[in-house]
C-alpha cells in the first residue's frame, strides 16, 4: 500500500511524470491518471504553465510562473470529485519566489474550486491553510512550509465534521467545519483570484472522495510521495560479511533528505547471500540500492 491508487475514492490524479513533454514545453492540457474523472486540467494560450524536466529526484514538474499561469478542469465541477462531507486533497508542491514578489504567497491556491469555497492555500510567512465553506468560511491552519528547494506533501481533508491540514505527514491542524454548501466551481490550481497567482512547481496532485480517517493510510500515502519526490537516492558500500551470519544493522544518523531515519534498523530478512556478499533487496522501491555493510554502514545522501 502507499501508491495513490491503492486507496478508495481516487477521483482525480495529476502526475507531472506522466506527461509526454520535453523540457521547456508549455502545458496546455494535464490529463488525469484516475479513471473516475478523466477531464484534464487545461490552460489558455496565455496562462499555460511550463514543463520542466529533472527537477526533483530526476523527475519533472509543472511550473506555474506566478504571473499569469493557471489551470482548471475543462468541465468537471468539484461536486463530481468528492462528497461535501468526505474529501481529501493532496499536493506535492514547492512554492517559489517569482517576479510578483509584492503579492507572492498571499492567499494563493494550491488547489481550489473556481469559486474559492473549498481548497488549500499558501500564504505569506510560507504557511499553508485549508478552507471549507459551510455557510461561513472555516480555516484550518496554519502549517509551516520549510524553506529550501525540496517539495512538500500538503494534505487537506474533511471528515466527521472536521477540516484538517498537514504537511509531510506531521501533526494536523484542524477546525470544526460542517458540510460544504456550495460546490459548483471547477477545480483549479494556481489562481484563486485575478491578482493572486501562485509561483510554484507541482509534481503530483490527488483528489479523493475519502476522508482518510485511518492514520496509517495517511502515513503510507505521504511516505510513498516523499519517497518518490523528496528523498534522495542512497548508496551503501559493500564488504564481505563475516561467517557469523548477517546481524541486524543499526543505521547511523542520516541527513534529513535521506531515505532512512536515525533510529531505523534493517532486518536480516532483507539480505541474501550472493557471491559471498550481503546484498540489499527491496529496501527502497524504485531506487538503485547497492549493498549493506555489516558493522560499518555508509549512507550517502
């Protein structure tokens, strides 16, 4: 489990790495990889973002310039994507500092409906908020976005009469919020208003008709996206193991962007004998991992 399509209710799924474009190409249409709602995000000739190759972990992004770039579903409204009391929106995104510095990060939409009644927004101070309208505007937040160039995983969800927002699987900020009363707008990224354009890179966007009430499901989804977009590959040196077998290896403290954590211990179940060496298997899905070093593990970020 962990991949976005492992969970029920995935109605909309945008992936920058699914676009068959070249570096610098304009993005006029961003098709959904979910079968439920196939309506693509589209942009006009003057509002098209840019496809930028090899930005995070060798993967591309869709870059909105903060000046005039925005995309919107062609016809589908948010009411067709999630229930008014059960929804989750997830974004792999990194806000940038663009040419519209005076207005940058002032209520810019990561995700919103075109009428701005529901969505995630990035504000000055580099914080994220979630909004839901149940007759009055309810706001959950803020959650702080760390500085730097790495993307973050923002999650907004509405479940059980509560609106939540979190970043990278951390503690959720929440507020009581009833059912959404107005969901007639189309889903939009980058622009909740004519003067407020988001300058940001997008990697992946998911919309669920699912409140993700199970904490483990939320953690697995966020970890999958962090593994894919944020954490660097690791390389581990190889030595010949002792005749005593393969003891559990304690991994020393690693950089924040590394795949493993300070307290993690690899199980011997992950090793196999091959030509007299201990070889790592299935430690990091879709990553190139060399081998483990009994007694002197070396992790390079």
